[in-house]
C-alpha cells in the first residue's frame, strides 16, 4: 500500500484515535459473533474493536493485495492485536463468497456485522462497493440457511438415523467411471416441459440415449417418467416430510419396474421403499456425519450444503463425470403463476384440498405469490451467477432455464460425438450385526468422550439440536439425544 493511499485512508496525525472514536460510536450487541471489515486499510480499528468484542471473530476484506499487514512504529494499533483473524484480498485464490463460507459457518444475520471504513470508498470506488455487495449477498444467504437449520435441524438429525436403517445397498462413488460421459441435470422448473421433447428426440435412438446420463432432482422425476424418460439417478436433499411425495410418485408410476437409483443426503426425508434401491450417500462434510459414515464403513461422497437440490445436483454432476454437463428446467423463477413443471407431486395435495370456496386455481396462485415474496429464487439466481465461473467446466443449458445460464451456444449430445460413454457404478451391500442407529449413536458417544473430537462435535450437535452451549457434558448430550426419540 503506497503512502498516498495511506494518507487518504487514515488521519495523518492520530490514526489510532480516529479509529477508536469510530468504534466507540458504534452500537454493538453481544449476539455479534463475526465482524466483516470492508477495506480497513492498515487495520487501526481492529485493536479497539477487540476491546469492545474480545470473543468475536474479525475478518478483513481488502480491495487490493496487501501481503502482510505493515507495522508502523510508535502506534499501539498496528501489531499482533491489530491483525484480523483472517483476511481476503484479490490474490487469495478463492472468491469472496467461498472465503466467507469457509470462515463463517451458517449464521443468522444478527450474528454478523459489517463494518465499513468509509474513506476507502473514495480510494477504491467500485472495488470497495463490489466487496460490500458480495458481503451483503453472503449474509442474506447465510441467514436463510441458518434459519432453515434452526427450523429443521432436529428433523434432519432424526432423518439421518432413520435412513441408516432404511438403506441396504450403497453405491461406491470411489470406484465410479470418470470417463467423458455427458450428464444432464434436470430441475423442476416450468421450462422442463419445453426441454422434454428435445431430450426425447435424442432418446428415440438407443445409441443416443446411451450418450448421456440423466441426473434428476427428485421434484422433476414425475414429469420425466410421465414422458417415458427414466432418470439414471435421482437426487434428494430436502429434509421436509413432504419431500417424500416426489419419490412416492416414482414408485407408483413404474408399473412393477424398480425405481431409479438415488443420491440422497441422509438428512433428507425418503420413503422406506428406498431400501430396495442402490443409494449414493451424500455427506455434508460435518464432523458428526463423517465420523459415523467412516466408522460404519458406508461409502459416501462429500458435498457442501447449498440450500437447494439444484446446486447439490450440479456439484454431484461435476464430481461424477469429466464430460459435458447439461441442464434443463432450472428456472429459479415463476412462469406466470406456475412455479414448477407438470405433472408435479404437490399438485395432488392442492387438488385434495380444493373446495368450492377455495379452488385449486386460487391455492396455486397463493403459492406462486408466496414464492415470489419469499425471494428465495432471487437469492439462488444471484448465487449461481457468481458460482458459474467457479465450476470446473462450462454448463450447457437446454431450453430456456434462468437467464444467468447462457444458452446461446448450447448443443445437445447426439450419436457420433467423440468421447461418449456411460456412467457405471459399483454397489456395496450394507450388512450390520446390530441396529445401525444404535451403532451410530455409540460412535457419537465415543467421539464425545474423545478429547480430540469432543469440543467440535459438541458444538455441531448443540447447534443442530438447539441446545444450550458450553455447559452440557457428553453424557447429558447423549441423554438428550436419546430423549428426542430419534429412532
């Protein structure tokens, strides 16, 4: 950082006092666990901030590459106490969103505070504003994820243990065929109806059908099967009870044929019939899940929590195949009052509840309006817009999809393309001497007794189960878990 910029960012005479007065003027509450500093310059405000909030984590985002924070002799602010816990700058090698995801676990907006050093706006202009925009978008998404976890955490936990007893055949992701197989990911947006004829055209020729692999979000399975398109793999990550409806339709519509294999997060809600199907287990990377799956020798693939099955499906697609990745039906927006492709599993719920004074049309309109007001589509569309450049290969949209996906150069695979192959999996039967749920709980109990794992495990479980943190012993925690009737 050159002297001219330093002079523009900080007081020439008393930069420490300037920063301290700024921090003293802020209203800070005890709920704040993370402070994100937008271009704090030489970091004069870090030391007084630590005095006000000693237990909070301080994270700095810089508009230019700084290397190590310089040391200015004769000031108490610059030095170890003034260095943030972590720093991002353009040469860090990751995006701002990825950096913040790694530094800040899912937290509500009230636990995160942005602190701007406003003189930096005049120095860095658009770069400064870009950091501010990225941070605001991250907090909005993190808040949505944290609130979802707060609402569904116990249900996810229960689902995990129930699903351990359901799954009998596991797909081994380690021995997968990473050839140049083309893979099509289908979402449940209305535009999937327009893309289905294109998919079927390729499907009319058996050679063409073998040229691509269909990875379907569970909510799109009913529409595909209604058009005689059987997915090669369906993915489900939703822990809500009603998410089972998407998979029920698959079992009902196959006329005696076995439903397609599944890729599921064990925290998802799945029907008991899934025990007859090969299942690719998805782990979110948390310590408690990883520990149980490894100890029980259940093959799994680790994918980060994204909050939407579509993002998880794309992560899985890139993990499974080194070939072209295609998408269809990823709208992330309503088409008039329609929010999903037809047929759609939830339509049956609406039809069953329809009465003369509240017809299906009115219920559909209200649901569409609530989705628009909730803003979740916009959050995910914004996330995808930034995420696209981080994927290892381009995504090729088929049909309309959301406008963030450029479909101007998309072409669908046909026979004769080079490098075509099919994805093949090895399966592993799961045989346990005792109850899988009891075994998993025993593994957790042993982990909580292990000094190397106890603190991290307790923190994860306290957060997931909405328990008080800090004072609960591992024996109390196990007793509480058992009392929640997880089996």
